[in-house]
């Protein structure tokens, strides 16, 4: 992203009352973040949700001035900004309507690996949860997933630590800027986090860990991965919020069952009971439901084999060649076709032996 566009994207991210959904609408209509600030009031008023008060905020110079200060911090601390229209932006998160227009990455890792799983749960983890987390991540090691969590007490930090042990990439999604460490007790894990991955946030460098930020960042944890696993949770808590958000994104949700008398299994048991999560007893359950394989097989197929396919079927085939395993909605978006039409074409491709459906509502080439 060019420096000038980053400047205006930062400014737009901070405009009071706009939010990510409206920000994307504005960028789509105006063509770029910079154009949003230069656009006439009459044009902006065409966008639902942009009234006189929000237009007044957009016309204020304070946000661009603040963006100039933040750009200096980004450069000084070598932070990597990820703009929602860039190829390096996490592709699974990009499909979520309320995903941040800007993310900030600190660490050496790449989102191209589609095997990404978020692990969440209570801050008051029991020995049962710890043993399950340890065993599960050890069993997932051969599939080389990225393990995402929130760097909090309990399940979060356990998932990060087991990723260190198994030499897996792990990313902590923070509810504050990189100028702070929360909780302070986890400062001792920072070096290992950077060695095995790093951190991600939507917050500016000096933004503090306010209470409301934690629930807001849960949408990133839910949206950035293929699936969310709840290891332990009471009948209320942030992990259940994350699971609900993942369900709203049509993502897979898994939960670890426990005894109905155990406080920190009640949330997981309720998710399974209410059909909001699939029961997980071991790593094989996740591998099966997500359609993971032990070895990556090349899906490159010669186009000449597709002589009997229609142009639209070929378009879907090329999409799956480029993206590997994929869900129906992202295929529809990539091919610029209605979802109902893509569903029918995928069915035809299955009958012809070119595509197969996988657990987790995904499709891949044979």
C-alpha cells in the first residue's frame, strides 16, 4: 500500500462513528481512502448510515494529523500494516463484513497457510483442559497449522506455549496496541512469540487495553481462521462470544465436552447441546471435519482434461486450482456468480468427477 493511501486509511479508521462496515462502503464508492476525505458531501450522503454528523467528522483535519503521528510510530517500530484490499491481508478474514480495514502485524509470519485454527477458552483453565490442549496441539503438529489465540491467561497462553513446544507458528491477537503488554505477566513469553510467529492487532501503537476492546477483537480471532475450538468455558464468557461470532460467519466451531458438574465445561456442553459446535474428542475429529490431509497433494490439473466442461464450470475449477480447499461463498465471490448458481455448478462438477465435497462445507479438486 502506498504511503499516502496508508495515511488516509489510518485516518478513516479513527473517524468517530464510522466503523469498518461504513468505511468499506465509503472506500468502494469513492475509490480510495484519500478520495473519501476529498469527496463532496452530496456524494457521501448517498451512503446509508452517513449523515450530517458523520460527514462533519470526515471533514475534520484532526484525523489526518493523528495518522501522520501514527505513521511515524509504524516506521519507527517496523510494524507491518495490512490493508483489507491487499493480497497479504488474511484471506479468511477478508470475507467477513466487519473485518478491520487495517490490521497491524508484528512478527515474521505469513497468512498464506490456509490451515489456521483459533483456540479459545476460560482464563481459569483446569488440569483437564491443559492436558487436552497439550495432547491436541501435539497431534496437530504434522498438519502444520497456524495456532491463533488471544494471549490471555488460561487457554490462550496454554495454546501459545504448546505451539512453542511443537514448533508451530502461533499468533496472538491483541486488544491493544503494540506499545503495551497485557497481561504484564506474559511479557516473559514475548521472545518465544516472536520466534514462532508474533502478534496482530487492529489498534494503534499507544491504544490501551480497554475492556470493550477484548470483545471487539474476538471477531478477528473468529474470522481469521478456518475454525474456532473452545477447550473450556463456563456458561458465560468471551470464548462463547467468539464461538457465536464464528457461527455468524458460517465458520466451523468445535467444543471439548466435559462432565455436566464441571463449571468450566458447562459452556462447551451447551454449545454442543444447542448444535452450535461439533464435539471434539481428539485431533482426528478436527482433521476429518476440516478435510485436512497428511500430505499436500498438487491440485494442478491440465486444462486439456476439461474439454467437456462449460466456461462457468472451468471458472470454478480454476478458482479451486488457485485457492485449494474452499467454501461455497468465497468461490461465488471469486467467480462473481450468485451462490445458488455456484452450488449447482459444484454439484455438476461432483457428478462429472472433478470436484468433491469435504467436511466443513468445503470443496476441492480431485
